[in-house]
C-alpha cells in the first residue's frame, strides 16, 4: 500500500516504474538461477565484455538480457 508514505498525486511516480520492474522480473525469472550460478563461478578479474557475453548466452531464453541482483519481488 502506498497510503501514508506518498501523497495521492505522487502514486504515478511510484507505480509505473515498479510495474516495469516487475514485468522485467517475470521475464527473467526462468533464467535467473542459471545466470546467478554462472555469474558466481566466473573469475572476478574477467573482462567485462566476456562476462556480458557469457551471461547473455545463458539468458538467451529470456531475451538475451539478464539480472545478477539477489533482490526479488517475492516477500
């Protein structure tokens, strides 16, 4: 609930960005575990372009975008 934290005129500033984030979260849900497992196994000194290429290939089923954040919308 947004009541109390935001004025009613500010709801649009909160609802739209979170709607977009939630939809992206749903899109990436199927590949998230594989991406996180792969990302944790990659060496930290790896070239960023190579890291992006590897993780994009893992997430190809999700549209070649990926999320390495531990945060989710599940409570």
